[in-house]
C-alpha cells in the first residue's frame, strides 16, 4: 500500500505521523511506503490501496491533483474514494451541508467575475478565504473598517482563479477554539481542540500556524451528534476510511461545522498515540476488503 504525501524538497516533512504510521503498518505485515503523489515514476496500479495522507500542496495545484485522483481511482482502490475527494476539495460543499440541514458557519461565495462591491459585511468582523485551500493559506479576518484591504484580498484570489468564501468571524473561536473530531474506520478515533488560527492584523499571504495550541479534547454529545450529521450528509453515503469534522460554537451557543476534511486531514497521532493501532487495523481492513 502507498501513503500518498507531498514532496517537501530539502525541508523535513511537516507530516509528523507519516513515518510512524508507515513503520507501524510494516510491523503489522503490510508492504507500506510513503510516496509523493506527484512522483512521475510512481506505479499506482501496483498498490492494493492508496491512502491519501498528507498531499498538503494540492490546493494550489487543484487541476493537477484532480487529474491524479481520477487516474489513481481508476487503477486501484483509493481512500477516500475519488468522488468524495472531488466533492470535498471545493469548499462549496459547505452549502451542500447547509441544504441538508447540517448546522454550519454561514457562508457566501464570490467567484471570479462576481462584483465585490456590497458583498462584504459592514456590521461585523468576518473571514475571507478561498474555496480551495488548506492550512489557512490565503485566509484572513477583517473588521468592517478594513474594507479596502479585504477587497484587494478578494481581487488577488480572483486574479489567480480562486473563488472566495466570506464567513462571519465566529467570536467563540477566540475563547473556545475549534474542536476537531477525527473518525477512522467508521468510528470516532479521538478529538482535539486548537486555538484561533486567524489573529487580527495577520495578512492573508502570511505564513500561519495551522493548528495552534493543540490539546486532546473529549467531545460533548452535541458535538458528536453534529459531526455524525455532517458525515451522513456526504453525497452518495460513501464508505469513508477517514474524516475530520472541525466544529465551533455558533452564536446560538450550539456546535456547528467549520470544515469537513475528507481529503488529507492531519491525524494528530503524535498527540493521540493510543489511536495508532486502530488506524493500522482500519487501513489493513480497507486494503483487503
């Protein structure tokens, strides 16, 4: 099996779990290797299973990644399935979740060519980010008085072909953070809480810490219910090997979905080492199913 990852070049990989997971799979009897998803020499048909683990540069190479997903899904078993990956790489899926009755952070979209005038909030703080993005890249939060800066941000994304998302800034994030509920093999694996990623005044093109102040978290019954509703709303009810549901507390005091990550979520096994055996078992089961 292959664990698909990104090519870090001369830098160390940012996936702290990758080597540990590959070694654990090999110790369990699997022929497992970490493979760069864009390696032209990779023979994807030679694997019984390709698990998308940390293809963390895909969002700036969306067309290339989509082509790789389609091709790989045709020649071997891909986890998660290609249809799921295609749906989830475009954050307009949040609108699909909302239409299915899942509580989500309210989201508006501005595609290239859409007028920005009148589209940005004037009464509250808000967040602008691309529908294709990861690690808070091209994301920033604005107060209404920073309208001109926010417009330039949207125009920059439009110039590069990105659709912009506009969401109200959820104020509870500054005090309660976000909760990430990780599912693997069809059940809750573990949960974590992280601090606010976007801080006031940080430029959209600045480097950001994707998961600041990460600590283990015990999800509430309400959080688990919302996460399960989000997973049940994925089109086609596919069998998912893995999923991460990021939740925040909405203005009504109830949990709502900030993001549903079905492509390449960080597993945080370094924070939850007790989860490694279950991840290994679930991957082995998927490879032989």
